[in-house]
C-alpha cells in the first residue's frame, strides 16, 4: 500500500449541551480529520482530537506533528500491513498519541477499501450493531434529572455519570435521586481522578449502604497513585476500571506486575494506534480482565474504529462510544442508526461523499 497524498481538515461542531467532567468542560466538539490517498486511488480517513488534560495533545501539536513529521515520512512509502505502518510511525515521535492514531485509522481505512471489505468485518465477522451507554455530565440536580429523562426516553438503559465536583455525601444524594427517578437504569460512575483513597472508600461505603445500582467506578485516583489501588480494590464493592492511568500496552503490562485492578478503558486517542489498542485488548484477554471501549469527544469517524474493535473482542464488557450522539450535526451522515428507540453503531465504512462541511487544508 503506497501513500501518494496526505491532507488535513479541521471541524468545529456545537455540542447539544455542555460536556463537563472533573477535568474540564466544553461546549464544542473540535477535531482534525486526516485523509490519506493510496496509489490505487482510495481515500482513507482518521481522526485526531485534542485533549490537554488526558493525552496532552493540542490543536497546534496535532497539526505540527502531522504536517512536519508524519506526513513527510509516510508520503511515497509502501507499507505491507497496519502493524508495520504503526511501528514505522511510532519510531518517528513519542507521545502525540492523537496525531499518531489519526494516520493509523486512515491507513486501516485504506487497507479495508483495497480489500473491498467492510470495517465492521475487518477484525472479526460483525455480530451486528454495537450499543452504548450515554454519559451524563456534571451538573446540578435539576439539570441532571432533565437530561437523564431525555436520555432514558431515547431508549438508553445505562447512564455513565460524571462525578468529582462535590463532596462525597452530596454525590451520593445526587445519585440516590437519579436512582429513585429512574429505577430501571444502571449506572457507571466516572470520577476522572477526582478522589483520594479516603474519599473513594467513603463513596464505596455510602453507595453500598444505599444499594445503588452501580456497574463500575472508573479512575477514582489521580495518575501517579496507582500503587494505592491494591488497598482500594481489596475493600471496594464495585469493580474499578482504570482510564487515564493506562494509555498503551506497556502501561498495562507494568501496572499488572504490582498493582491490582478490575479492568481498564481502551481509547484509540490514548493508545496512539490501532496496533496499540489491539495489544491492550489482547493483553486484557490474556490476564482475563474486562475492558471498557471508550472515547474522547470524537465524531462518528473516529468512533467507527472503536466500534469495530468492540465488535471483535468478547473481552469488551462495557461500551462507552456515545460522543457522536452529543454533536448538533453529524460529520459522517448515516453511520449512527436508531433501532427500537436505542442508538446503535453499524460500522460500515466512510466514503468521501459522506463527509460534510470539511475544507481540506
């Protein structure tokens, strides 16, 4: 597969409402779409999303790395497969995972099109549509209940709740009111590094006493305090899923040597490539730990690749790929489907004509 052209486009799309976590808040989805062209005349697409508080990628770093380092290095070169492509790009520059991931996705798109295939079937035969939870941002009680009602009315049965702004008893009260209002809904709690061990254990105690229907608690402790998960996991009544603590395969491998945890969140924007995401999924299978397949605030272009991986790996127990549903308008028309009042993903593939409102720079 010889790459003969590389292009980049920016998008900015308003979100339906403010997305707020313990780390940041945003009203606009902001990202970069990479387009690679093969000698066979196919176009491949991938996505890079800036995330200063998680990956350290900014708009400036994404554009600079792609235009000055990655594009010149891959232009005119032949690559046999996605593994060799990802390995080549990884040797060009460290960190900068969003930029590296965008070309990995675009190259995979080229491979799929060259084989006249479908992304949904690339890793494993498609099982059908991929369902997801829906994230409820940090907000006051009244607004959270209003937004939760909208989400439940659309057919979602799992809410991912962002916490970390208030004291633990207040967070428990909020959750208790949501449970009372929506008794058939289960909850995934995401603290985004907001707590210490004491606060985490307080949350565990109060949530257990109230018998809140919590599936998991995600990344309660700050990066750098991974050694404290040993103490926490032993006393916790809910599975703990690591997110910001694990970006790529070596992060998981090194942690597993001395830190206990119940699973981790694989995100392509963190992992930096399709190959690294697969390595994380394969490793989770080998150590028999469940995986959440998650996302940044990505469009349905980036989400397509994560949905295909979620389809292929039984170890993916939790799917959190709701970000395109937060956009006021879709970047790629027709990929998100509605079925029996629930949004599901059907990862057939991205064609040039389907891209809306993009100007290639």
